[in-house]
């Protein structure tokens, strides 16, 4: 069964329930960020998802709860001329966070196996080989002690169309909707195939994917915060015995 099929897109959280459940998560996130900083553990957060799925809103709400010192957001952009001459992961390697810091990639290295693949921007052999490169890349940074959280914000094709149309009709928001958004919408089913293969090839215990039902923003936010905090706390717990052993060796 595919990961997208397992998601209940009707999941929703009431305003009252959100008001009760969100503050403890905000506090856990705050404490985890400072604990990881003290432990010198870096955190990498990847956001992928459908156009109009609410990625921007989710990221902005996350940013409100994170100390901006030692935190960087890298929005998607095409590679520079210099970066095009190098391996495709180069521009992401150089943006990895320092020890104890956090980096959020608003779209990421997965563009190679999603947009570039579906839009036929590169030959098949290049996006096929990218799966192994990505898996090795994530394995290396995980082995180096990095906490990794990867999110895919999921909405149905009908919901995406409804949102794009609504944005298009709003004179203050219509600039957000481009011909590429409609092209991606038209290719929705092709993207499903690409997304599922990306999950299959790159979902791992050290760098798991979380598919976020994004029809309801409150439910999406709680899912993202809970998953991120769990990943940060797990990495912290895994590092603690190593730190204790190192401390013991120094005093031996």
C-alpha cells in the first residue's frame, strides 16, 4: 500500500483542541532546540509538498516558535552557473547546519527526482542515479549525528484545484499562482508515481518521511510539530550514552 493512500485527508482538529494540544508542543520544541544546541547536534528539516498545500503557512508557524539564532531557511531556487558545474548535491552540502544549529529546506534535493523528473528536465538515468546519491547523502549526515525530519504536505487533486482557483480569484493573492502551478496540477497523477518512488527509495529509520494530511492546517501543524520534536528528542537520547561514555573515558 502506498504511503499517500494510507493518509486520511479528512483529518481535522478543532480550534479548541488545537489550543489545548499546541502549547505543550511549542514548549517541547523550545527545550529541544536549546538541548540540541548544547549537545552540538545539527538538525535538518525538509519540506516538500503539493503546490497550495500550505507549506508556506506551516513553515511560518514553525518559525514563530523557533529561536532564529542558529536557524536558517533555504527556499527553493535554481542552481547558479557555478553550481551547475558541480555534483547536484553540492549546493545542499554547503548549506548543511553547523553543530548545534538547524536548517530548513523549503523544497530540497528531492527536486531532482520530482519536478526535474516529471517535467523531463533531465534524462532518466540522471534522476534514477539521484536516488542512490540522496540515500547516501542522508545516511552520511545521519551517521554524523544529524537529526533529520522530512515532511510531505499532502492534499487531494480536487482540493488543490479548489485552492488554486480561490487564490487566482483573489486580487491580492493571484500573483502566487503561476502557469507552472497549473501545469503541476495537470500532472498530479504523474507526480504521485514520482513521489511514491521517492518514498520507497529514500524512507529510512535515520531519515524517515512523514506524509502530512494538509487539508486542515491545524491538524497539519500538530503533526509537523510532534514529528519534529520526536525526531529531535530521539537524536538527543541516542547521543546521551555516547556522551556519557566519552566523559567516563576522560575521567578513567
